[in-house]
C-alpha cells in the first residue's frame, strides 16, 4: 500500500512539473513575440511634400540614406540615424 502511495505521489509531482513547464514556455514565447511586434510599429515622418516618392534606400555606417524624388522639388537624399531614426541631413541634388 505504501508503494502505491509513493508511485501516485511521484506521478502527481512529475505531472505538475510538466504542466508548469508548458505554462512557463508558453508565457515566455508570448512575451518575446509581444516585444518584437511593438518595435515594428514605428512610424517615421520624413516631412516631404505630397507627390514625393522613395526611389532608393541604402545603408552605410549605421545610417539609412533614402533617395526621394518628385513633390515639385529637386531629387534629394535624406540621411536617417539608425539609432534613434531621426533625420540627420537632407541633401538636395540638382
């Protein structure tokens, strides 16, 4: 009889550990997916006139360079800092 109680206790403990592990793994996966999706919803305004189009995008030295055409202005290159996504320079091409 004591052996049966011991086996039941071991089965109960192992089942509890499995359930706890599954809940912890699910919560961890949920938290990681929530963090990454919040970063992808960043909106950046380049303050360009209507009719402007992004023609090309290049990266160099942790900066993002965007070639913008149209908008009743000459072609221009906008430099963005990758660290804080702010416009660091605008270069007009003529």
